[in-house]
């Protein structure tokens, strides 16, 4: 995400990295600070885009989508008697959401509120 996907417009010169022979062993020495900054930014953007922001298509986050899918698979519809939230959360965690149960409980409660 932080790496450019298109090559730069300026031609490569010895000042900006051209003309250097590749390392013998194929391993390029880089600064640990530079790599950590780049890697953290990539990871943070990935988390924000894939988990924290609702999807444009339906407005749901992945945890909401997993809850609704598990409820549909379990036959939870408005015309049926109530089901305990522990059953729904257990199904979601066991099948679709391999994280802690607090995120699923929080999302389920927020979905139930008007």
C-alpha cells in the first residue's frame, strides 16, 4: 500500500539508485526503521480497509456479515422463537470468526439496538 505501483517518471541516475550492481547473495541491506515504518503502514491500511471500515456495498463490517450468516444458517428468523445470544456467538466464533467473543457480542448488541 505504501509502495508505489507505477514506476517513477524520472530516469534512474547513479544518484537515485541506478548503476549499482545487485547484491551477490540477492539480499539487500536496508534500515530496520525504514522497513518497520513501511510494514506497519501496510498492515495498518490493510486492517482499516478490510476490517474497520464498513463495506460500501451493504454497509456491514465483516463481523456483522458473519453474525447474519450464522443466524441465517441456524434458522433464526423473525417468525421463530428467540434464541440465546450465546448460541449465536458460539456459532460465529466456532465457524467464521476465530477471534475473541467480545467483538461478536459487541457487534450483536449494536445490531439489536435501533
